[in-house]
DNA sequence: TATAATGCCTGAAACGTTTAAGTAGATCAA
DNA sequence: TTGATCTACTTAAACGTTTCAGGCATTATA
C-alpha cells in the first residue's frame, strides 16, 4: 500500500489539509511544521497519487501527441527524431507525454481527439502534419484546449507554432540543381491537404519560375510520404516519354524510396538522376549515396514545441508565439556533389 | 464542461449508480434501461473521466516504458522501431503508453521507477536493455507490479519475456565471416552489465572456438552502443600493431559508427575490413555499404511484449511466458557479399 | 478593555467514478 | 396470508487529493 498524505498526517498529528498545504508551500503553514512534513514525507517515501490530484485539480499534467494517419509510420526517421525531441523535453518539465496513433479515417481521428479532451487525459496537444484546413485546430480552439503546432494552418487562427521557411528554401534547392546542370526537374509531393505539401510545391514552382524553367504538370506526382509510395511514383516518372533528370521530394523518406527505385532501374543516383529530400533526418547522411536535403533541426523543433506548450500550460507568457526556422541546404552526392 | 455520469442520470431520472452499472454491463440493470443509458451516453457525448475511474479502481490503464540511460538515444533506429511496435500494439488494447527517459545514474533510474509505481502512474512496465543483474526486475517483482522484458536477467526470477538466441546466432556469424576469408575478427560490445553484451560476446567466443580460431583479448572492445562511441573503438582497433580484418558489433548502431571510422581511415568496408551489426534495423539496408547483420524483428518483438503484458494485466492467462526469436542472417556488402 | 488583525491550523466538501449494502415492489411457494 | 426470492433499482461510502470557509490563540490597535 502506497503512503498517502493521511499517513503523514496521522504520524505528525496534523490534519491532512495542513500536510497538503505544507507540501504545496502555502504561506499559512509555519516554517517549522513545513520542515517536519517535508522530512516525514521523504522518509516515508510519499509520492502523491496522480489520479486523486488530477481529479481534484481537473488537470492531468500530461501533454498529448497523436500521430496522424497521414504520417507514414511511427518508425519513420522524421517521426522518431520528432518523438525523441518531445520525449527529451517533456522529461525536463513536470509533464508526462502521452503518445498514440490515430486510426486511419477522419472520423476515427476526431474520435480520439474528442476522447482525450473529454476524459481530460491530457492538458494540451502537440500537432504536426498540420493541414491547410485543419479541423483539429478549430476544435481545440473552440474547446479552449492549449496546443502548439508544427506549421501554420490556413484557418485564420493564430496559435503558438514553429514554422519552416518551406517556399524559399525549396526555390533555393531548385537553383542548386539547375546550377549543377540538371534540366528537367520533377517533384514528388505528399497528401495535398498538408501545409508542407502545399508550400514545398509552391517553392518548387517558384524556383522554376525564378530560373525561367518551364513548369510541366506531368513532372509533379502526389505520393504519401512513404518510401513505398515514392518508389511507385518514381517509377511512374521514369516511364514518361521525356523523363526527368532530377527528382525533388517533399521529405527524406520519399527520397529514400526514389533512390531505391532508381537503383532498381539501373540509374546512377546523383549522375543520371539527381534526388533531393527535405528534413535532413540523420539517416540521410548514411544513405547510398548520401542525400542532398534541406535540413530542419527536427529534434530542436520538437523541443521548442514542448517548451512553448509547457509555458502556455504553466501560464508563463511565451517569449515568442511564432518561431521560423530556415532550413540549411545540405549538398551531398545524390545531387551530384562529390563526397566531401 | 465535459459530460459526467451524473448528467446522464439526471436526464434519465436514474441514480448515478444505475448509469454506471448500465454502462459497465452489470446484469442487475434491465435490458431496456441499459439501452436508454447507452444511447443517452452516446448522444450526450459522454466520456468517462479517467482520473476518477483510476482513483476509484486503483489502476491507471496505462503501461510504462522508461528508456534506460544505457540506451543511446530516444532516436536510435532500434529504439524507434521498438517504440513503434509498443505504440502500435498498445493502441489495440485499452491501455495508454507512457514513455519517459531515465536520467543517467542508477539512483535517478530507481527514483523514476519508484515514483511511477507509487503514484500508480502505470499498471505495468515494459523493460528492455535488461542487465544480467537487474534491480528493476527484483524491485517490480517485490512490489508485485506486472512487467515483461526483452531478454532474461540472471536474477533467477521467472518473468514473461522475449528472448533472442544471441549466442548461437553470433557464432554463426563468425562462421560466415571466416568462410568469406576474414581471419582476424574483432568484437565491439556494449556495457557489460547488459544481457545482450554478455551473450553476444559469448557467441563471438564460441564462434571462434568452433573454427579453432584464437581468441585475442586485444580484439575485444567495450563501447556504449552509440555510433560515436563505436567510432572511437574502431579507431583503437585499427591502431593495433596487428589490426583486425573484420569487426563484429553488438548492434547496428555500433556498426554504423565503425563504418564511419573505416571510411575516414580510407579503408574499404566489406573488402579491407568486414563489418557486421546486430538487430537488422531497417536503416541497415540503406547504409553505405549495406550492413550484414542479424535480423531481429524488433517491431514484432515489441508488439509481442505489449501483448504479453496486456494479457497479464487483463488476467488472461498467457499462451507463452517465454518466446525465443532466432535472428536471421542478412548477408550484405559490409561483409564482402556482392550486391544482390 | 474591547476589537481587529494576524498566524497557524482544522473540518468538511468536492472532484467523478465504482461498488457494497440496502430496499421497494413483484412473484411465488406453502 | 406470510415469508422467501427475485428483479431492478437507490443510497451512501470510498478512492486521495485540494481548497474554501472557518476557528482558536496570540498579538496589535484604538
């Protein structure tokens, strides 16, 4: 039987209220009593019962992250780096991290968010894979549940968030490919509700325009951010009468699938066809060949998000409600650069 | 304000007890009443308050996984595949998954397990990175907290677990290297309290003995399962007066560090020096060159563990208290095999 | 000296469930 | 008719906290 506050009270001949207040540091308990309580608590190995505290305080001291079904898999390098940041940072705050997966289907996703909100399982949410129109953002705003997001939806709601400068950096990457001599540049995007798909595609188009290169709709494929999906998309591109000599991808995972497909087609990646990713996951440095990509510090981004949410939940004012990261261009062999 | 059982009771002119029992399916509620309750609950969007339920039932419906500080990082491929399995499988059960990280130091680790147990944060634990003498296993057994583990400690306690046939498979891998013509085989292990370090080293030694190859203690390095640590260990090995022509690693992460070091030393991996890993994480297929490794279905293993724990917590009897996986040998270019 | 203020503590209610124990009313056996 | 047995509920206590509203000394103020 775990020790309760009542045991301490009995031992010290105090009321449970006094013990509770002493532990919480209320000023109407004498210094001396507080000391006695604190040492007794430690000696007896007291740990507050979470459920009781939650029930009374009406909060859970937990933050939630629900993997969207748009996210390929729990195990994708992006997700794992992201989770890693979330986990490491939450550990530094008095919060728990609750992770789950939304079953596929919009209804199922709504159900799980609703349940978590209603059952007060968590006090706030971390959102990623934000969509241009995102019901989650409207829902949580309505319910006044704190949340932070990676990327900004177009719902016209201002929430604490981290953004990546997708458009400009993609345009820059187009320029890099063009300078390396690649002429016919394709793009494989993700599900098109996603903000990143939208913005990265926009950057691709802007990059082409900047260099006065023609935009060919045949060269734009929609995929699902998985390497399996990308494998198929790449094959479709290579079957075109006039196939591309460069394939830009919405994320690294997609790029890995493309590289795989090109290998299978006997094409030399970085020479016959350039490939680029987006995210700069650590494994991108170890692919064969190493992947040219736009590096976002995923781990840091995740930590920042937790930080923002924690500040919000603790009613500290946020230093910045909006943080913009500009990805760094990592030129590697997949776009023809010689090994460093 | 979320809907409570009390709101339903008021609406239907029933006692809260009746509503509670109706929802829980007790037989002393008439079919008809139960139906009314259930539909009302659905219509009103009732979701039970977890904290209240936990407090009353004295359980949390959550299972815990605390990353050991022996684990390199949240973001290692092994961990992420493992987490992925845990997450996917818990989602299929009426449990939450609570993940945290033990701060370094044995005391800090004890503190977090104690806190989780005492505060009843979770009903059971998943343990990995099991050590030959593992206080966690003794502690949880003492406290009668259910848990399952990956690998079996030598504490003489019988608990539900998944084991990998480390020794035999490592011995087999030695044979494969020897057959490929590698003569001087080194081994980089992990922290030596770990069961896997122990058993994989034993397998290495047995493999040498099987082929009547000499065991040279200089060729055995202890590292920390990270690629950074392995990088250093590999350099130490290569500086020996009589350096190895093959390096076997306790896990894939270690192998990645070794490959990196060999690249930097200008050695050709798979030709000058063979490298092998252990785990068969998905990224091992995409390293440069692809890694020869012993494949454990990490994802499946994690799911099995959750399954076992869930069965235990739900008082279903376990079909098997001990599951042994035999890793498959993936021969790839890092040990000299030509690309398939 | 009466009254107010202060310091330090207690009692009791509340959070939303679950569950043991109790109770009307109907049914049934003798 | 009496009492036993069911059925279908209700009452109330409990889980371990937090917190509101006092309350009793002691000290300060008028």
